C-alpha cells in the first residue's frame, strides 16, 4: 500500500514560497496528491500542506527533511515533514460518559483513524471490558477530590511510558493540570459539550435548556491552560425545541460530540490542523 | 377563501384540559385543522393551539370568545382567540443593512406573511424608493446621538398612529427605550446577528472571527429591556472556515439573518409562538 | 420508574374525534404527557398519538383496551394501545458493514432504544465476538447464492423462535423474500445508503460519485416487496465535493446511515411512526 | 480598489505542473492571494486556480496571457486568465416564479455578484416594474406554445445584442433549444427545484410530496441538451414532514432555490467552477 510524506508549513507570507517549495518537491521527483495553501491577509502569515507520494521521492524522510531545511530557514518556517508509515501514538482519556470512546474505538477498528491507540486512561473502571476486548490496555487512575496531584502524576507517568504523541480527552471530566497542558500544547484535544463560546464550564446542556436556545452544539478544541478557551478545530450543532428536556439535549449532544471529536481527531492525525495564535487553519 | 379561528392557551397543567376544550369546540361544530399541545413537566404548565375552520363554527369570533370565557376562567388560562380575517398590522424598522427588509418585502408580496405592513420606519433615507415602490409608507426618523429621546418620541407616535400590533427590528441598529420594550412586550421582534448567547452586543461577526469559531449564527428573539436577552424564537447557523474574512462572515450572516427573522415573524403572525418565562414554545 | 400507555389511532377524519378520545382518557383519570394529531386534508384521514401516565389510569392495558373498543369501532379506527412495560423484541440483521450494528448496540446499552434485542442474525461470522460480549445471541445463517431458500427458511424459523416484533436490516445485504416482507409489513425497517428515490439498487455511493452530486444521503424505510420503495421514515444528508472519492462517500455515508437508522428505529419503538399508504406520519 | 488576475487551468496530471506555474507567477512578481489545486486520481486530470494581485504583476492581462501560452501548450492545458476589472455580462431569464430574480437583484445591488446584468428576459410582463426600478432593461419575449421557434430566435437575438457571457435561467420554465444550449455550454446556469437526480422533469415538489420524502432540495447546474442532466454546481436541502402540503414544499423550496442558485452563480462568476466531463470541480 502507498504511503505518503506530508509537508506542513507556516511562515511569514512573501513572494515565491509556493514556487520555491514546489520546485523543491518536483526536483526530487515528488508526485503531489493533495495541496492546500492559505494566506492570512490580516496577519501576513502563510500556511501550506502538501501530500506527496512517498515512492515518487527517492529518499527516506530524514534525508528529505535535511534537504528541505535550508529553504525552511530562509523563509523562517515552522514546519514538519511526516511519514504516514509512522503512526501516531494516541492516549484516550475518558470518565463516565462513554459515547465518544465507543465511537473512536469503532472508527479505529474500521480504519478511519490512522494511529495506534497506546492505551485508554480512565478515572473509572467501567469500560475496562470493552477496551480490552479491542486488545487495548486499560489504565484505571482514580482521581480523589482531595489529592488530584497524585492522580495526575500517575497520568503523566503513563502518558510518558506510552510515548504518546497525542492525548484525547474523550469526555474526561477532570481539569488537566497546567504542566500537562503545556507539555501537550497543540497535541491535546478536548471535546466540549457546547457550542463555544456559549456555555463554557459545567453542565452546558442544562445551561442551554435554561436559556431556551433552539440549537445545541459541541466544540472540539486544543486544550490550553485557560478552560474551554483553546483554538477551536471543529464545531457542529443539533436542532432542539421546547419539547426537549435537558436529558434529550444530553442525548442529542452525544451524537454531535462524537461526530465533532472524530472529525477533529482525524484532521489532527492527518496533519490538516495548523494552529495560528488562538485559531486554527483546517485544510479539511 | 377559508378563514380560521386560532385558539391559543397557556395554563397550569391539570387533568381534563384537552377534553374540556375539544368538547367545547366540537359542541360548536368546530372542525379542527391543526392541533398542538405541550406539557412543560418541570414548570407544570400546559400550552395548546387549535386552528379551527371558521365556517364550521356558526358564530363570529366575539361570540365564540364569550362562550369560551368561563372555561378559560375555570382553568386560569392566559388565552387568545384570533380570526385570520383580521390581519395584524406590522411596523418594520430598519437602519443601513437592508437585506432583512428586502427579504420581508418579497415574502409579503409573495403571500408568505399574513399581515398588513403599516409602515417602514428608518433612521436613514436609503430605502424610501424601494419601500414606496411596494406601496408602503416610509417614515424617516433620524436619530441624533445627543438627542435620542426626540427620535423615540416620534417613533412612538408613528407606531401609535399606525395602530401597530407588532414591531419588527429588521436590523434596526438603535437600542429601543425601555418604555417601548415594555409596551410591545411579546410583540416586538429583533434579529440579532449572532448565535446567542455567544457574541451579544456590537459587531458579533468580528467577535466570532476573532474567536475562530467554525459556525456563525443568527437569533430571532422578542425584545426585552435587557439587551439581546429576550425569549429566543428561532436560530440558525452557517459554516465558516479559516478562509473567511469578517466580511465573508457578514455576507453569510445576511442569509442566515433573513431566513431566521422570516421564520420567526411568520410563526409569530400565525400565533405559533407562546412565551413561557424567558423561553418560547413554538408550535412550528 | 413511571411507565406509559400509548394510544395510536388512524381513522377517517370527522367532527369530534379529539373530544371523544380526550373525554375517554380524562374519564379514566388519564394524565396526558404528550399528544399529537394530524389531519391529512387531501386524504381525509386523521392520525393521533397520546402518551398517558399509566399510574394515573386505574386499570391494566387490557381493561383499557376493552373500554376503548366501542369508540374505536364507532370511528372506524385502526388503533393500538401499548404499554411501555412490554418491551418490543427486536431482531437485528447484518452483513459485512457493521457500523449500524455497532451503533445500535451502543445506543441500546446507553438506554436510547427501549427494546429487547432478541438476537443478531448475520450471513457472516465476523461480529459474533462483539455481539456476544454484549450478552446477545448471535445466529450465523450463511446465504448461498444458489440456495437462498434454505437460508431464508432458517431466518424465518429464528425470527419466529425469537418472537420478534420488529426486524431491523442494519445493512443486511440480501433481498428479503416476499413472504417475510409481507409478514413483517410495517415492522421491518431497512437503511438504504442513498437519498431515495435517487440511486436505488446497488452501489449507490458509486452511482452518486458518478453523477457528481454535491450531497449524499441515507434513507430509513419500511421494507415492502418492491425494492427500496417502501414508506420512508427518515432521511438525512452529508455534503461532499469533488475532493471526495467513492470511499470517502462510503465513510461519510456510514455516519449518516447510523444516525438515520437509529432515529427511525427509536421512533418506531416509541410508536411515533404511523403508516399512511406509501408514506408515513412521524410524530417526532 | 485592488483587482485580480485569475488563472484557471485543467490539464493531464503530471510531474511539475505546480512548480512550473508558480515559478512563472513568481517570476513576474505575482503575489498569490488564493491558490487551489485538485488531482483527479481516477481520470488522471489536474485542476488549478490561482488568484493573483494584479498590481503585483507589471503587465496587462494580454501580455501575461501571451507569456503564459508556451507553458499552457507544453502541458496541454485548457486554461483562462481573467481580469476582475472586466466584469461578465449576465442575462437573467425568468417566468412567473420570481423569488430567484428578486434575490439575485438584491445580491447584485449589495455587491455580492461581481457582474453587469445586461438585461432580464421574461415570457411574462410581471416583473418589468421592479427590474426597471433597478435600472436594468426588461425584455418581454412571449412564448407561444405553437411557435416557440420565433420566441427563441428573439431570445438569441437579445442575448447576442447584450454580448452576454453568461445566461442564468432563474426559474425560466421553457426548455432551451439545443442550439442555445450548445452555444452557451458551460455558461448557461439553471436552477432545478429538486435534489437531482430525484424528481427530474415537471412539478418536482408534487412528485416529492407524493413519494413522502423527508427532505426536499434544489440543484444548480449547467444546462446541456439533455434536460436536468448537466454538470451539477451546487445542491442543498430543506427538511419537511407529513405536516407539509405541496404548497409548503414549494414555499420552503423557494428559499433553497434562491440560496443554491446564488452560490452557484457567484462561484461561476469568480471562476471557481471547472467542468470535468459531466461533473464539476468547485474551488469554493
């Protein structure tokens, strides 16, 4: 099966970037299967993502990276060149609401998520059976209200041990400590069960019901220290009416959350999400 | 052409309301063409709306109202019985953004809005031509930053003179004075250009662009004294991405605003919207 | 926990139906928690569904049915009175595409589908592990191209043995024999992977890709003898573009199929779907 | 105000196209503000669209075209280089249903459609007033059932006289003769009031109501000789239920038609739609 190199770049916008990069790729025989660019006219920043058939380039990724480095320097690029053969290692974290976990496990099994699932970490035992049935390690790390530090030290240890590239908070209902947020900056993904910035914080569906909105939503975003305020990757909504109780909202919300998190994670794993300050460029 | 009586009721929920009301209607030969009920289980309140073929009832609306009054008293109903032959008188108010006005005028011409348009009031002269082309009176009431009171006294006079049943703020960019809000409580409809409660206040599309949301929206709501906080009638959204500038958001937003305001107003005119505290029951 | 009686009626439209039925319910002390009506003005037919708190009625469902029968006769009703304590027995059938099955199992576990799953029947062995992990019987009934009759005799036997009230074709890729269609008329639900009536028959996503449509869809419908032509319960769509290959369409389609089938089945189990010729009334 | 050159290319896919073209643009100092590419892997065809700040290139479009021609030849490109200062001349055609016309006139006035409207042609007199109020010429060309040839000769004459670049059938309910379809291939846009390929031909909303679908739609497509079968540019849908009569479907449909046609036309005018056999690549 074919594999691909993905070149992802962000840099100050100026003349000739595309020419220089595409010359470089063509010069190495690279066959481009997908190309995306974006110029942020306000901020004067340029973003690009190229997907290149690996076999068309006669060299391993390390060599290609080395060859590209001078161009990257010249244009002051923030960049990465990834090889789809090197699958990301993802740690999933979950509490009692399991719809996102079940959904991600199905998609992973079906080949929709190109990654290894290093382990599932939960503050509850509930999902051990199903997770292990999928052949995945389950780590139970209880979180005590009066000693969260111990729990998060253990989480950190497990994440390290797992060599995680990415952490997914699939309805993990504990607030991550700043150190972990910092360490996984741009690599820790959360699903929030509201259409942010509406109803940040706790019990958003009850807040939404209280306000009488006609649409509820969910938001997939990168985690930052400030709660529910990180760069948004994806959002979606579901229509509701006066007929619906808070528990109907919760039920509809589950479907939106699953879909939004799955899209966000897939895009992240495919290097389609570029962070730009507190916003994202998504080459979906 | 057939006309209809509409009986709209809200009352404390208890046994036998539907039986009593439907007996009453059947007893007068009333042929029901549409019926809706809602029990708010939390608040213990009951809502209903019946559409009755007027010709099937052998009496004018006044007589039917008189006959119904004892039942209404017994069940402590807030209620109204309207006759579709008595068209509501609507005053449209608009500033510089004219998409909602143009849209409402088209729908009114096409027979989608069952009302008379008493007049259009604007703080600008721009739309006089198009409005008068439709045979509708145009009232220019300039609003001076240092003397809004005079302007709103004139607005009030015009609204009175027009015998308005309903005022529509079709992107009227002035804050209505409390007295007018109070007087048209439940009969003054605004379109806000965001998915409330996100981005209340000024320049919501710029706020949305700043936050990097992936969906923008619009909200049609009844006006209350508290800005952008009244009961929501309808909302909808449009997908956006990193490609889109604030002016793209404004452009997409126009389409959402038009659609949401038109649906909200139509439902209001058809007596489909029942206010319930700071929320609405919409029998759409 | 509260249980409910559901009274579902369709009959020729005439004066006084609602009055008569609501009197009957009120006369037995019945507390109505949800009520829906629809008059089909073209066909002159009336549909209604009442949800009644069982404890408010001082009698078992059999007695209530007996008491209601004379009214039903008088108005020539097609009707049913169900008790939510008597859970439907559902048989799920599946072939190689398992997303709908996995989704329904999750929803069932989460309490979104109020039914017993009598068994899963498949023409493949693949899903035995997951199904049995859920504590559900798995029946493997291979279908040989040159002897389908034997297979369907076995299917019929298993369905009988299971006392199935409802059969769900959750991407079961065999055409059901007329006798089974006939027997489960209005109780056999299929998910078709296109926005019917477009692209009936085989490989609809490839047909859609070939035609260059900008939206793909899925359709949940009751099975009738004529392939993909039965009464439609629910449909939904997903946006696609020139970027997407047929396999992307298949992937997007899985999400739409899951959602549409789950909604359709839930509504069916809640007695919200009334068949009207080749169409449905859905009190959702 | 800035203007732009747009380079739109389709050619057999092979190595180095992007490099060659972006080198060419950079070599002329061209500042790229938007770039899109698509490789059709099945058909082996490549599509690209570049938007270039005109002032950054030190030459008029004719000179740039001449300089580019050798590259175009070498890569066997179908291509165009347009200048946004040269506005397209659009002829709108309409019959009795006027919602699309009114909508396009508003958008044109609001600056959403970058074109000149050469004239409106109709087989009815109804819209003369509104069209002329916008300062646009109105041409009434009655179509007699027994002599369509005369009418279409006149349409052809008017279109020629108007030097039309593009013809929009904004609910023009006559079938265009093959000669006109041929002549405006890829430049004549129709709005069909169904979600094609469902319900091609006459009275699609009635067909949809008859079939009991739960979503209705509209399709914007290029006109070809075969009725309702040309390349699809855009589609969208609106949810309906058993409550809705055919005339409700018509009303909802108007909103979908307006939106879909406006998007399709805008994309066409911005050179975002590339025809690929009977499909389109839309760089929206």
